[in-house]
């Protein structure tokens, strides 16, 4: 059984900036002791609602980027979608608010030893951690082609600096308001063939991850998936985040906050996921 990420720490960090990016919010948080150990794919848990709140459960967010800021030291950046009470509270906070943060949590994207051709496939805000990953892949000499999908143009997350990092960006939207009308999986097979893709990383809604994994399996391409199961504690205690995974020839329920969120697509028992 894996233990909680050994680099994980608790800290109280100041919200340094918050701005709107399409329908999302880009947050920069001071995270001394957390940002330094963060790797692409890790996430953090935040307490929401303030000290008197009835919202006892932490909310977890993928780390979009971690870096050293010349004025504020170690910082992490998040991309947050408003989707309930906790995220509504978070994005309503003003600069200077102090937040309780635990992280970095979970597994990170494993990096290839050789400079291979990589596709990163992101859905909605799930694209955010993939751009940090792309920086690391490029530093290893990999070619990186990004396929970014969303329901509509305001939900496409493809920042300018991220677009500059990768070799190409293909955008798809369900309603055709940006890029190609359709889904990421409509364009993925052609890109795999054209760019001779050796390895796929994906992050986004579960249905998208499964559809990408079907393609990856059919073409025998390794696929690393960042899953997003509901998490109530984020640190291995509550079991809300379990996902059916293959362990030998048996299916076992595994905590994705500890053994994930980044998992080899082959290990997930997709047929059992919806049950
Ligand atoms: C690994 C991971 C990465 C994520 N990254 C991002 C990200 O980068 N950006 C982003 O916007 N969102 C992200 N999410 C989703 C985020 O954690 C929240 O689920 C989402 O913001 C909705 O939370 P809310 O507080 O707004 O909604 P609410 O409806 O207030 O709360 C939903 C959250 O509380 C938990 N919860 C509430 N009640 C219960 C209960 N009774 N039992 C168990 N759990 C309960 C759920 O797990 C869920 O996380 C991520 C989730 C995971 C698992
Ligand atoms: S979120 Fe509680 S065990 Fe994983």
C-alpha cells in the first residue's frame, strides 16, 4: 500500500492574485514548503469557507504550475472552475486572504527517459497541469502535440505561454465556437499517425479519459491518465476517491488520492468504473 506523498506539508499561504481566464479563475498562492516539492500531476487540498464555516471537507485542485516568485518566494498556481459551494467561496476571495493548504499530494506524471513524441490531451480545466508537464517534456527533448477540448470556447484552457511551449495545439469544442467542432477523440487518431506519437498523457472528465484510453489501447500506445474522482479528504482516510483498478487478475478498489491521480490507463478497470 502506498503512503501519502512524502513531500506533503501543511501551510498557510496568502492568495497573491486572482483573475478570470474565460470561465475559469487563475489563482496564485504563496505555498512555502509545498511548491518546492511539487511535480506535474500533483494536487493540493485547500480548506474553504473560513474558520467558522460548516464546509469541513477540503477541496482539491490540480497544481497548474509551481515556481519561485522573485517577491513572494515559492508559489503555486491553480485554475479553478466554479462548480459548487466550495469553489464559489474560493473564487470570491480577495487578494491577501490566508488559505490553509496541504500538498503536494498524489502521484505525478512519469517522464520518459528518451526524447519521444508525446500527445497531451486535456478536457476543460484538465488541460492546466498538462502545460507544466509539457515544459518538462520539452526540456527532455520530446516533441509535444497538444489536443485541448471543451464544451465551448470560454472553457478552452490553452494559455499563450503554454501554446508557445508545445509544437502544436489542436482545439476542439462540442459547439464549434473555437477550433474544430467535435471531441478530442475525433482528431487524436490522425495526430497519432501524423506525428508518430509514442506516449499519451490525458487529464479531464472521466468519459474523455476512457475514450482516449480506448484509442491508446487499440494502437498499443502507453497512456498516463490523471483521474478526477470526488475527494473528501485528499489524504487517504475517507475512501471516497476509490476507483476499480486491475491488481494482477483481480479488480481492487484503490484510493486515487494516494495511488493517483496519475495512473497508467491500462491499470484502470474501465468497465467497472460506472458501476
Ligand atoms: C485530483 C483532482 C484534481 C482537481 N483539480 C481541479 C482543478 O484543477 N480545478 C477545478 O476547478 N476543480 C478541480 N477538481 C475538482 C474540485 O476538487 C471540486 O470537486 C470542485 O471544485 C467542486 O467543488 P465545490 O466545493 O465547488 O463543490 P461542492 O459541491 O461544494 O463540493 C464538492 C466537493 O466536496 C466533496 N464532497 C462534498 N460532499 C461530500 C460528501 N458528502 N462525501 C464526500 N465528498 C463530498 C466532493 O468530493 C467534491 O470534491 C479536482 C478534483 C480532483 C479529485
Ligand atoms: S479522498 Fe479520502 S481517501 Fe482519498
